[in-house]
C-alpha cells in the first residue's frame, strides 16, 4: 500500500537548526494533507513525536484519522525500553502493524550486541501485541551488520524498514542494500535521488528528487523486494535542498509530494 511519511514534509514541519516555517505543519495538518492527496496511509515518525502529544491531542488525532479513512504507522528514534514500550502502546492504539525505529539518538549509539540484548527483552511484548519492530537502515551500519542483528534476534516480530538512500552514508548503493536486506523488509521508504558532479568538479552531490524523476528505479526495487514474498507498505519520503527561505522550501515540498504521489500511484496500490 502507498503511504506518505512525515519526512516527506520535513521542512514544512521544521528542521532542527534551521528557521521554522511561518505555519509549521503539525500532526493534524499532516494527516489532512495526506487525505487531500488521496493517500490512505501515513507514517508519523520522530520529527512529529507522538509521545509529546497530550491525551486529548491523541484522542483528536485518532478521531481525525478515522474520519478521513487514514491508516497510521508509528515511528520513533532510539531503543530505550521505555521509549519502545510507549510506541508499542501507540501502535496498538492506532492499529499500526509496525514500530519503525532508528537505532541511534544524538546521545546514544549502541553497538550490535547491545541492540540485540535490548530488543530481545522486548520481543515478548511485541509478539503479544502482534506488532513488528522495523529497524531502519540508517547510515552508521552496513547492510550486512543489520542482517546479522535481525538474524540474531530470530523473531517474526523483527524486520527491516528499508530506506532507498540512507545507506549511501555507509558507502552502499540501493542494489547492495536490497540484495542483503530484502528478505527481511517489512516496510519501505521510497526516496528518490540524483547524484551529480559538483560545479568545481572535485566531488559529487547527492540530492533528493520527486519520486520517478531521479536515479532510483522504483519498479525494479519493488520487483526485487516482492520476490521475497513478504508484504510491506511503501512510504514516500523526500529530501529537498533548501531554497532562499524555509517557506519557499516548504511550498516546493508540497509540489514534489503531488508529483511523487501521482507517479507512485501508477506502480503501487494506493
């Protein structure tokens, strides 16, 4: 199923360390934007942290998703047990089949043994709830290391949230990541990109593009992942370089979202 994530609107929400937009997008505006795009699934990640919302706000958000016919996936950052238990409860509340997790936080960069030990202790709770931990391939670990973590945990409640661009940070192309992690994928982040030589010719620049307009062969990615026989949702994310003002960047983000959803609807069930 095609969905859209909060990282498709990172500038509209607000990027830490940069000016805030004049009207920052909150969770309610995000769900409404997804509904207006005709998308029936959203992934609310750590840049719109659900755990900071009040009980009343969560009630209102749940009502809005029901009224607009929007399914919800939840995501967080960090593997602290209390944090993951909080998000397990949020997953149950919103009917999310997964908790997408980025392992690292700004203050904590656990090694693989710590990750395995920490997550293994939580697996009975996830199994009882029927929720899967989807570990995202962020840029610190190579795909082989992530595969070893999932293999060590050896549970149907653990899989990979595969991002199509992140692993460039670990010097790995999408085809390498898909080959290594494809069998474990329970969630997909569709993020298109282009790579060009810098104007001074000394280096390359990797930037985002609307889905279908860059170098990512999205149909081929889907074909290779589906060959493993697993079911996964495909979540649009976007990387935009900033314009002169953050409001201009946010406006372009909206234009890209329309273009990306239009393209992805031709190859992914909406």
